[in-house]
């Protein structure tokens, strides 16, 4: 029994078409999310500008935000190591 080469090539091209459509959908979804991300980034930048305008130290606020993302024990360990290093350098 030999396979019909025409039906096999039709199956391949139709599955390639589906894969291409699926790939295009993923790419378009990523592009939309990138646009949203850029918009959110702009919003965050505006908040930092407002913060600076109110007299807050933006660098310190960024540090606080970074610290708040860590759990308590991770933050304590990092602070202990930093304190140890500062003592070794005579900074405290």
C-alpha cells in the first residue's frame, strides 16, 4: 500500500498554515503586551517625577521598593552581610 503523496503534502501545508497562524497570534499578543508595558512604564516614570517634585529622594524610594519585594528573612540576611562589610571597611 502506497500513500497518496498529494494528500500527505496537503496535510503538511495545512498544518504549517495552522502553525503559522498560531505563531502570528502569539507574536501579536506579545506586541500588544509590549505596548501596554511601555504605557505602564510611562505611568511609573510620571509617578517618580511627581515624587521628586514633592521633595522625596527617588533613589531611596527605588531602594525601598526593591526591598519590599524581598521576604523578611532574605532582607535581614542581606542587611547583616552589608553591615558586616561596612564594619570591615570602617564605614560604621
